[in-house]
C-alpha cells in the first residue's frame, strides 16, 4: 500500500492526498514535516492555507510527471505562483522548472512579464531571488526603449509598479548602458536565459 499524507490547501482547506515518498524526496519542507517528531508527521496532515488549490495541483502534476502544465491564459503569472510555492516548499527543482517555463515563454513568444507579474514577484519573493533577477533582466534587455518612455510618463501605468522595481530598473539600466557603450554589444534573448541558468545550476548544467 502506498503511504500518503493529506495537505489541506487554501482557505477552503481542500484535502489533497500526496504520495509521501515522492513528495519528501523532492521537497525539504515535506521531508522535515514527515520525518521529524512533529504533529504533522503523527497526524499525516499539513496545512497550506495561503496556497491556491490550482497552484498546488499544478505542483503535484509536475511532481508526478515532471511536466509543468498551465491551466490559465497567463503563463507568466502562473509560473510565478509556482516559483513562490517551490520556494516555500524548499523544492529547488520545481522552483527551477518554474524559471525555465518563464524563459521558454519569453523566448518563444518574444514577450516579457507585465505589471501583474512584476507586482507578484516583488511582493512575494526576497530581494535576492532568481525570479526577480530574471524579470529585471528581461525588462532591461527586451523593452529598454519602451520602458524608459513608460517610466518617465507621469500619466501612465508606471506608477502602479512597485517603487523598488522602478528604482532597481534605472540603476540596472544605467549600468548596462555604460557597459554596452564600452563594449558595443547588446544581449540577446538566449544570453539572458543562459546567464540565469548559470545562477540556477552553477557552472555545470544538470
């Protein structure tokens, strides 16, 4: 018989069974909850009240199949929710898979995360997160001319962006502009993705 525990997800506390061996092998959070002498291990029940049901179900889909599947039209926003969950569960493979899905969406469709994605990333992740780094690099490299016009226009949507994002954008833009003026070359879509992958996996790809 397969050993399982129950995760109560969302404000509705929907009960979702999870296969113990698979979850604890991937998530350090689940591993600690199930292998230590804690209440959760004895009751085989874990509460995740701040997690959306569809996002957790997406995590299980990846956990059992190795594939991220999107159920909503905005792949960027859904991927960011996946990243946040992966960060909370201390599942670096799922977190990295979420970053890969963001990069794939950007490269294949030549578009970048918008206002909703930026707000979500800057309010739900720490300042040194790879997610923030990736989104910032996308904005710097792929929307440089349009972004300057947007951010300098007092009547446009720029004032809805997190102040921290706007300040970081201008700092990063000025640094990159100085570098490009010296080297005479700009980054490509794939160069940004490869730089982030290096930070994700280290010098050796896995």
